[in-house]
C-alpha cells in the first residue's frame, strides 16, 4: 500500500527520474557497465553497423520511479536504492535526428517487446534528449510471431 501511494505521488508530481549516466563516444571500445556477457556478445556484433552516423551513446539507463525505500534514509542511500530498483535500458544511441532505445536479448521473445515499450513510455515521462524515438531489439534469434508483434508495435528487430 505504501509503495503504491509513493508511486502515485511521483506520477502526480511528474517525478519519474531518468538517469542517463555517462556519455560515451561511439568509437569507444570498452565493456559497457552492468552488461551481461550474453548481451555484450550481441552488442559487439550489432555495433559494427548499428553505430554508423551515431553521435553519442549511453548504457544502463535508469528509467521510472523505482520502489519506495521508506522514510529516514540518507540521500545517498535513496539514490543507490533508486538505481537498483529502476528499470534499466541496455543502451540509448543518439543520431543527428533521433535516438534509438536498444534492448539486447538472446533468443528474444514477447518479454523483450514489453520491456522496450516500457522503456519508451518511461523515457517519454522524463526525456533527457528531445528527439524522435526509435525502438530496436537486437537478438541472435526470434520467432516469426515475436517479430510480427514487434513490428506491429513500431519496434525494429535486428538479428545478429
């Protein structure tokens, strides 16, 4: 009950914080923060052609209100709690005229569609870059039904 009241208050006040984090140059070759090895393998294959014309990129983007950590918590602990309970988009890539929210998912299924649609909605609550949004699921495999539903919802699917 307390959590629902907290989340309703955040929504009413328009406080659905987006934590975009560190900006990376598209030529950066490191290992993105908090990215699993499965996702990293997909990232390495996709970025060879997916970053063409990109201008910046971000990883592990915090979206949404997270959960209530209660009262009497220090600001530092509140920030840590928020980071650990927000939804986390794998990557956002900026291009001259749009941004691309990227979900990396081995053997992508309908859950990947739900996640990326949630990321889009939460990004729109507190956008840090005012550009048109494109959605992309990068995967090694997806069933035709999954691809059909994704495309019907405006989501591109990249098979690598």
